[in-house]
């Protein structure tokens, strides 16, 4: 790990792009049910699925970047550094979990993508069982998404606390 006073531009871009996509995805997910069944609802859900796929690719690249060009600022033996690392790993796990559950959901339902094609439905069992499975996946997907948002907001508040209360440069490290 390289020790610096500020994250590099790519790490900053990856961090904020991920955060913005997550907020977009969370808000978009809550908008899907505003629309009646039909083409517009399919399009809104399709956007959610496509942006989710983009977030999956971004997250994979972020893992790669973090492992190959990682940056550290604190002594790994201190509690605050260990807590920060644990929160980051928990956020990564939740994001991956939500993305995997989203893929599973689209697969079980056999979602339509912009009216251009369908994601093939998983299995060929009865519709009631498929619906029950889809509901379970949706519920876990929702729990993971809400946890990401709550933990992410807490992460941001801690950054602000470093700036406003502790008056250190932790927040500035992730600003462009």
C-alpha cells in the first residue's frame, strides 16, 4: 500500500461515481411502482437493470483498482483505521449482495428489457413458486439496498464529522 495525503483522481472518481449510481438506483427502484403496468414501467425497470449492470462493472473495476493501487493513511493497528476498513468492506459486501440479488430477481422474473428482448426465466416450475421466490429475492434486495443507503449516509456523516468536529483532512482526501 502506498501512503499519500490524498487519494488519486481515479479512486476519487470511482468513489463518487459509485455513490451517485447507488443513490440513482435506490431512487429509481422506488419510482418503478409509480407507473402502471405497460411499456413505461418496463422502460423504468429496464433502466434500473442496465444501471445495475453498470454498477456491477464499476464495482468490479473498483475492487481491481483498490487491490492494485490501494492507498492507506493510518496505522493499521489503530481502532479508527480498523473500523473504517470494516465499514468499507461491509459496504462492498452489501453492494455486491444487492447487485447479485438484483440479477437473480431479473432472472427469476424473466424481465423484459426496453421491449427489445427478455431475460430468460430461471427454471420451469409453477408460477406460484416462481412468484414466492421472486418476492423473497425482492425483499432481500430491498434490505441490502436500504442498508447500503443507511451505511453510506453514516459513512458520509463521519467524513463531515472529521471536517467539522475533528478538523482534520480525512474528508479532503476524497474530494477532487
